[in-house]
């Protein structure tokens, strides 16, 4: 089995999504045969799929992403993006701004 990483990027939002997939060598050969040197440039907001496995990386543009590719992706496991840690240290706290015109922090902020 060959572990394959598929990353889709592009589109209007430009948010990448990644999947992992285990393929048989013949499935990998069929998929890698679809890759090209450069994706076609038709349409700015099109998706491009970057496929990588065993030190080989290629891209398949959305225009060449057919039903056989879609069926492989349907079997793949999505990789969840990692979130920032909730235990991240907070930065230094700032002093509250004075609420009086004379610069003091006491009172309502209105002149006496």
C-alpha cells in the first residue's frame, strides 16, 4: 500500500483541504498518470489538487479531476487542521485607559 496525501487549494476562499489515502500500486500508477507538469490556467477560482507520495509530487487541475479521482477522494480520510493551543500564554496585560480628562482613572469621565 502507498500512503497518498491529497491537498486541494485554490477556489474563491483559497482555503486548503487535505486528505490521506492508502492506494494499491496500480491505483497509484493510474492516478499519477493524470498529473501534469503545470495545471491549466483556465479560470482563476478553480481548484488544483496536489498529490504526493513516495517523494513524488504532481498537480491535477479541477478540469482534469474526473469521476475516478472523485471516487478515490470519497474513500480518503480528511486531515483536520490543527487549532492554536488553548494553553497559549497570554501576553502582558495593558493598563486601563484613564476615563477622566485630567488623566486620573477615578470618576465618571465628565468634568466636575
